């Protein structure tokens, strides 16, 4: 494939963050390939090669299921998320996939409270070009703190 | 017009942040067109279509007036600002204007205190090319928390 | 020299952040020229032209010495760092060097604690092209708060 340039990669991450922060959760699975892997995993487990993840989803169906849970069944106090995404690092290619990593920070704002650091870590992604544009074939969200303020509801 | 590329857009936001964080407030209006709109508005109001804004300025004259207030008349404890700007999202064009949105985080440091999260949200901007380079015809700073630690003095 | 474009500059900062955050400290000096200057300095001192810096290292040898200290002799509780780097600002050129500045935020996560704002400020860098790629001939880390939560151990 034609490897995407930095402009397209920036656009992908910026759109991804906007989708989540604007709470358009139904659009979120569209950023992934049909056979994708999405995992949110503590750094300690990831570094040690341990498989235990906080969230582990397979395929667009798994993501849609999660969205249904988040929007319809999980009982939680609502909060805003705000993604600050650092400069992305293109590590190379693996077959059809571009290997991209970038640090992220998610801030959380609860109603009538100050904004606060919620979750920070590193996206470890495999990005592929499809007929519908760039998609994540894999997105690992490897976060630094095992201690999460309350629970992690929305996708990271 | 020739649409600016990502390199020029990055340069614009990076220069904007530097101007504010270095407290060169007199240069701040130069980032705007003469008939600009600048608003700092809580997300809740923005999402509900309510007009009430924390700061609402029109035209470069309005901005210069605000700078005069900030530097000469408002009584406040000084603090440093530090803007961390996320990857920008080019949403499209509207006539002469480029529609660009990006998340931001402003950290605040008061004398003899730790740096802290001050304000986070989303810039919703209209950028136009002028003879003097790219300028903001509109900048909305839509912030997540209605609770602001003390008051918001300097531009965001 | 051929001036590097924004794509190469982004790659440099992204790789730099990854190196530190993954604690590959032995690779850290490789981002610098042999006769480099690396300083971590409070904003107040920097703005006043005062030379006193929190960390001041000269040459790759000075950096390797620091790495030895960090990894082998300094007694400290381990913590994770996470760099969020804002959009970089290319200020111009000075002879062979490209002058680049960018805001940064470093988050810290101690074991069994929440992630927190650790250090924020501005990189003021001189970047040169070498046979081994882009390197920092100078990196000043000008940070906003003189108050650092505990001590600053790892490079910023």
C-alpha cells in the first residue's frame, strides 16, 4: 500500500479523540477494522508480558457491544473526557500495517468538579489502509497507573 | 485561497501558545483578523446552544481592550500558563475559512506552588489566510469544567 | 544543510519521549551531539538570565555520567514518566542549527498511586543534522514551577 504520511496519521488521531470526547460513541467502532483488537492494559502487565487487561475487545462486534454497555446498561456518573495526544512516532511497517505509537493523556471532568488527570499512557497501534480510509487493526492503550480514579467506563 | 498544509497549521498553534505562555499579551491580538470573534465558553452552554460565555470579545479592538485590562487594571495574583495543544483536526473549509479544531490543556503555576491542571477543552476555530499570514477569524475555547480554580484572567 | 521538515522534527521529539518513558536511559545520550549542552532550569532563573540550573550537563560524557547516576547510584523510589509534547515551533536557523521550541508536560506515576502532573515547561532546542540523523546540540528544559514534587531524578 501507499504508506500514509504524517498529515494523515495526525488526522486519524485527531478524529479519534474528537469522536470520543464528543461522546459520539456509536461512531467509535468505525475507526477499527472488522477483525481488530482493542485492549486497555496496565503498563506493569504489558511490560511483564502478562495478558490480564482491564478491557479486552475483539472485532468490531466486540466494540459495538461495549458501546451498548456504556450507553445503555452500565450505571455510572457521567463525566467528560478530553484527550491530549502527543506527537506520534511511526516505528515502521509490518506487512500491510503501519506501526505507530504515541503518548496520550485523558483528562476527566465530572459535573461541578475541576478537570483532573484521569489516565495517561501509550497507544501501541497497527494502522491499515482500507477502502474507507485509515483504520486501527490493533490499538493497545497501555496506561501507567494501576490505580484508576473510580472506574474506567468510556473508551480511551 | 491556497489551503494551508498541516505544517502551517502546526506553526500557527505553536506560535499562539508561545505568545500567551511567554506573556507577550500585546502580540496576542495579532493572531486574529480585524473582525474576529473570540469566546471562552463552558461546554455545557456550548452544547446546549446557550450563548452565555465566560469571555466574549469582538474584533481586534475588543481583544486589545482585554489585554489592557489584563496587564493594567485587573487585580490578580500572577501565574504562569503553559499550553499543551493536541493534534489538530482539519474539519473542512467554509468559503475562505479553514475549519480547524483541536483539544488543549492549560496548566497553571502560581509562585511557590506546584503546576496544576487549570483549564482543558477544545478550540473551535476558523482560520483564514491574510497578507500577514494565517489568522483566526473565530476562536471558541470550549472548556470542560464550569468550575475554574480562581478566576480566568489571561487568554486561553 | 537541508533543513528538516515538520515530519522529521515530530519523529525526533516522539522518539526522544519514547526513549525516556520506556526507561531506555542508556540510549538517551544518543539523541545529543558530542559537544551538547543539556540543562533543566527554572523559568524564573532563565527569564532573569541567571545561570543557576537544577541539572546542567555538558557533552555526551556528561549525559552518560548522569545516566550512570540515575541507574546505578542515586537512591530513589522508582516512578514512571510520561511525556506529552505539544506542537513544535520552528523559530528559525542559526548557522547549522535549527532553533525549535515546544511545550512539554511530564506526568509521573508512582507505584500504587495516581498519575499526576510532575513537570511542565518549554524545550528550547538547537537541532543539527548529523550523519546519524537529527541530534540535539542544545536542549534547555525551562520548567514553570520551582517546587518539584520530591526530586527530579530521570531526564526530562
